[in-house]
């Protein structure tokens, strides 16, 4: 019964999950009961537990992908960033003929707090998969956030570092919107720049942007910002090469979808405002569930019940 309550507590809001338990199990439990049990067991699965490898070790020449990003949730103290990490192996990537494909299994880390403890946990996890010994078979993809890139560069200098292609393109079209009066002309020019990016011709891209005239201050500022963005990240924009490594992933779509399934599905429902501890406890359980490790929760509940039974006998 406790396992069902914990599962319901991490899966849906507390106001609804007790009703689901009643419908499916014909047992009545209060919202406060579900909340207490969920928090009690969620507190047992912190960063130390999340940083232990759950997937099998990579086989020879198999790539390991790691993505990190931030997602905001509303707390009683205002909006706070949840750091989310996702790790998966190229052997678990399935191409179905579309651009998206699918990933059979992943491991996640989620932390509602500072960068340092999160990065430390991510490092421990990646080291468990091989870390720097993987060389170019470790692929780190992110959107260019300074703290993420700095961690990647400092800890894993031998890895392949990739600037998310879709963020690079998003910045491009932000400039195009301001610089072109005719939408179709701008779109055509943008497609030519995208082609150059995919061919790893970043220097030529920068030159093309520099040569494009601007007629207003906003467009000029956007132009300077785009050039600066590409200049700072050009060492991570060798997309023609990245497309030939592992599963050929060049974008951070996997971590974007993880935001929706791991965090937002449960913690960004209408009207929710979280306490820090309560949010982290639910995040811990979401990570366990999404990493296909729910047996850990079941084993913990069994252990705690056995302890309680032993203590009662001893008393």
C-alpha cells in the first residue's frame, strides 16, 4: 500500500492521487497521508544515490551522451531553477526514419539547488561510465550556458563538446527577424546559413553575417550578439564531424523532452507552488521512476517495514 501511495505521489498531484488509489484499490487514504509517505521515501534518494550508474557499462566503441540544462519551477520563495542531467548510450538510440527517433533507456539527475553539488554528482555519474577514458566516445551537448560549458571543459577536456545545433539556429533566426524586411528573403538566406553550419563552415557563416547590412539599431545589436555567440562557441560547432560520431546527435532535444517528462509533468501543474524540500523529494522519486529504477523504492519500503517489525518484536 505504501508503494502505491509513493508511486501515486510522484506521478500526479496530491489532490488527485488519493482518488486514484481509491478507484483502483478500493482503499481510502487522505491527501496528507500520500504527501507524508511520498516525502519520507523521496528524501532517501538524493544526489548521492542518483550519481550511481544504473545502465550497463558502454561496450567497445559505444558512445555515451550527456546533456545538462535548467528548468524553472515555482516555489514559495519565487521561481527557482532545477538542474537536470540526462545520460544515455548510443546503443540505446533508435532511428525510426524521422529526425527525432527514440531513446530506449536513460539515467537522470535532478537537483533544485546550486551548480556545484549538481556538477559533482554528474561528474561521479559520468566517471562511472568511463569519463575521460571514453575520449571522443563521450559526447557532451548543451545550449551554451556558461556554467555548464565551464564544467564540461574543466572536467572532461578529452570529450566531444557540442553546442546544441538548434540553439545556434534559434539565435540565427532571432537576427533574421530584425534584419530582413521581406520574410521569404530572410528565410531563404537563413536556409543557406543553416547549410553552411551543417558543413562546419563557421568562419564563412560569421563572414556572411558581418557582410549583411543592417538598417536599425536593434538589428545591429542582434548582429553583433550573433557574431559574438558564434565566435565564443565555434570550437563546438563542427556539426559535420559530430553527425558521424555515435548516433549522430547534434541537438539537445533529449534534455528538452526530459524537462517535460521528468519535471514539468509533475511539478509545473496549474496552481502549484512548492516548498524546496518537498519539491526535491518528488524530483528524487521522478528520477528513480524515469530511470527505470522503481525497484529501489520497493526494496527500501520492504527494508523499512522489516525494521519496524523487528523493533516491535524487540520491544
